C-alpha cells in the first residue's frame, strides 16, 4: 500500500505540473479584449489591397483563435449567468491587481476554472482506471473528485501567486523609483514629468503602473484620482501610503520634494526591515532540509560502523 501511494503521489504531481503548463500557455495566448482578430486581419488585407472574403480571413486565423477562444468565451458568458455579481467584481479586481486584465476578463477566467476542473477530473479518472496506478472504481471516482477540486482552484492559486509576485516586484522597486522622483522634482521638473521619466527609465511593474497613471492624467483624469486608482490596482500598503502622502501634500501645499525624500527614506528603511525579517526566517526554513537530508546522512555515517561491529559480534557468538 505505501508503494502504491507513493506512485500515485508522484503521478499526480507530474500530472498537475503538465496541466499547469498547458493552462498557463493557453491563458497567455488569450487575445486582448480590445483586439478583434477578424478586424485586425481585415485591416491588414485592406492595406495590402487584396480582395478577400470574410471566410478566407477567418480561416487564416489559428485554430485557437477560431475554435478554442470562442468556446471558452461562450462558456464563460454562460457561467456568469449563475455567478453572483460580487464574485465577478472580485475576479475583475484580482485580475487588475495581477496585471493580467489586459488579456483576460472575468468570464474567460471563470471559464478557465471550470475547464481546468473538467480536465483534471477526466485525466485523473483515466489515470486511476486504465494505467499502472489502477484503482477500484469507487477509489478512482474519489480521486477524480479530488482532482476536480484541485483543478477548479488551481487558476485561482495561480492568480494569487501572480498578485504576490507583482506586489513584491513593486515593493522592491519603490525606493529606487522614489529616489529618482526626488532628484527629478528637485531639479525643477513637475511631478507628472518626473513620473514619466521613471516610467521611461525602467521596465518593471511599477514603471508600467506609473505610465498608466500618466496616460490617465493626459486623458483628463484628475491626478489624485489617477494615483488612487493606481494604488488600488496594486493594493500594496507602501504604495498606498506614498499616494496618500502625495495627495495630501498637493492639497495642503507642502513641498513635493520634501515629501518625496521622506517617503524614499521610509521605503528604504522598510526594504531593510523586510530583508532582516527574511534573514531571521532563514534558520527556521533551513530546519526542514536539515532534518530530512543532512541529519539522516550524519546518522548513517556515525551509526554504520557501530551497527556493523554489533552484527559482527553477534555472528561470532
């Protein structure tokens, strides 16, 4: 039974990794919401001066664009009819926080969750029914239900991981970005121009957030509203505190360069505190590999001679 269980565990881990890669690939190939593939290809053929029919334009698309994405979209729209509006708004908010809202929307993400659950369940049932890890029918059904639950929650776990990854990247880049903002403002540039310089200098999540805020300001949005929207899209306490300080300095007429310098010092101190906290967690994290790998090796090296001597004595007796 332990051998069967270990084999089943290894098979499930390999299966989850493979399906995870497939889902991430499919999700990354989802076209952006504001892009119509047919319209783009029609424009392309029009610019070339070629006379083509709509059927030829549609057939020139890939199989995913013609079949997979429309099916997922229809399935997602059908699933949204039975999904509470609050849940859809929460999915949309998390997509914004993860930075993936440009190429996938809430209905499509919901459809991916159901498709992932179906794929996980079918593959698990086939694996536990017709492969070397064959199990009784009731056990196979039980494992399949567990796989369905894993498949349904896997996209959500992936999305939460992307949110944390983006927040860590923004948190890491904030002290240097605020230093550059301070230098630009003290040199005589306005705050908007300083944010534009930061967005042009780096290529990370914080610079992309700054660039989007600048575009919103250029389109007529009030600066404080654009900054607050930027903070809400990332939902990082450090960035929220920075935006609140900037908005407050704008309202009270406080020197922007002084506020930016204070915020840069605080962010640098916060980054140092996070590094110290991670350093203090290192011994605890090292305990598991030490107990699982290093201590058994030491026991083998120390105990093997004694065990061999005891066995030798017993043999002679």
